[in-house]
């Protein structure tokens, strides 16, 4: 999210924000359920609602996509490092050549003027510089080696992606199998609703016939109906 | 010499391309699945095919069979670069017409050796 988008959210009325305009009503309901749900690995129940954050295959697909994008960015950076180190390598090589010719000149001067200490000193300095450049060049070579190694190691992004794909395929296969296994001929909305308490259940809430009569008496419903109560005043017509 | 790299992972295509460029190969083509690769092969002349196995639309094995069925590409060197490391898979790929087989992850040296083996430029 950009700073502009963030500022726009900060300026708007939070209650009016549509967090995901493309969401279905069903998804919105699940997402609302999530608001009151906290994932706690120590509790087995209730399981997480199938909201956007909890849909496993969606999440894994996102991981795959994002890791590919990040790998591409990483590759760009490694390419940049490689390109910069090649430039540095070229510059250092050119500098080394210049110092080398100065060094050769100083060698001749040192031989020709052995009493001139300055030539000997400058020759020493130039040779030290050449050694330093050689050391830098070998370090750059080492950096290039690491860059190549890092690029090769990025193959694991693809290997891990394929491991995730394998898990996703297993989950999708299981899901399809379960759906087929539990398939019914009657639509769910046309099905008889489940009874909560059935004879034979072990439940404190179950009642015997005496309990039913007692409950009816409590509610005053066991009074026998009088004929006048059920037959209108003008008779049976 | 045109080398076609076929892999649905852009990271893998880049790694292979990088290795090939370091070996001095310049004309490198890319496709992200077998179907797109076949389109490239119909429009461009491809001299070496380096393909992954598991890809959407048309997988590597299907591509190899399609390529081998075409007169134009009957002798073209094909290397399969894949995570499929089973003996059965290697045999299946070889029977389909693959010339060499690399299991991911691989080193640039392995790619170099396999490439040299299929194009017969042993150094």
C-alpha cells in the first residue's frame, strides 16, 4: 500500500470503507465471523472459519505467487551487484595498469639515481598500491562467486514452489473426493432440519412423558377445552 | 544457435539463461509452458530445447513428444531440467525422446557438461 492510499484511508470514515468490493455476501459473512475469532493453536474447537485469511489453498497460492515475485526482485538485485562489481573490476584493472607503468618508470629512476631516496620511496608506495589493487580484485572475484552461488541457490524457490503445489494438489484431491463421497440427491435447502434431541440420546435436556405433562400444566395448557371454546357462537353453521 | 528454455518458473528460466550466457551462448529464447514453446518453435528456428517437466497447459513430456513427432525437430538436442528425480520418470523422458536429463537443483557445471554432451562439443 502506498502512503497516498494510506492517507486516503485515514481521511475516510472507517465504517463506510468497503474492504473488498469483490467479496461475495457469503465471504463477507465468513470474514465477519473471523473478527470475533482468535486463532489459538492450543484449542481444538472452534475451528477457524473459512474466511479470506484462513482459506488454506488461497493462502498457499498467494505464497507461491509472492515468493516468485520476490525471487525476481532478488535476482534483479544480484544482477545489479554483479554489474557494479564488473565495473569496479574494470576500473581497478585500468588503475593497476597506470600504476604499473609509473612503477616501471620509478624502477628505472631508482637504478639511475640510487642516491635519490624519493624515487625508492615512491617505488615502494606504488608497489604497495598494486598489491592493494590485486587484493581488491581477488575480493571482487570472491563477491562474483557468491553472487553466482546465490543465483544458483534460488533454484530452491522453484523446488519449494513445487512442494507447495504438491500439497495443494493433495488438498484439492481430498476436497473433491470428500465432496463426491458426501454428495446427496436432495438439495441442502430442501433437506429436513436435524432434530436436536432424539429418544435414546444421553442428554440432561431430554424429557419423559411425565415431564411433558408437568410442563404443559405449568403453562396452563392441560385444561380441557369446552365445546363453547371451539364452536363459534353462531353454531357450526 | 537458438536455445529455447521452457519453464513456468521465471526464476528458473533466469537461472538457466544466466548459466548459458556465462557459457557464451547469446541467442536464448524463453517460453513459460509447452504450448507457448511450441508456438515459438513454429515461428523461430530452435536448435536446442531445454525444458521443465511439470508445467500448466502443456507439460514438458507432452512437448517433447510433440517435438519428436515433427520432422523438422526429430534430431534436435533436448535436455529436460526438472525436480522429477525418479528412475521411472527418467526412463519415461528418455523414451519420449529426451537426450539428457538434469535434476534440480543443479550446478552450472552440470548444465555445461550435459549441454556439451548433447551437442557433441566435448572440450
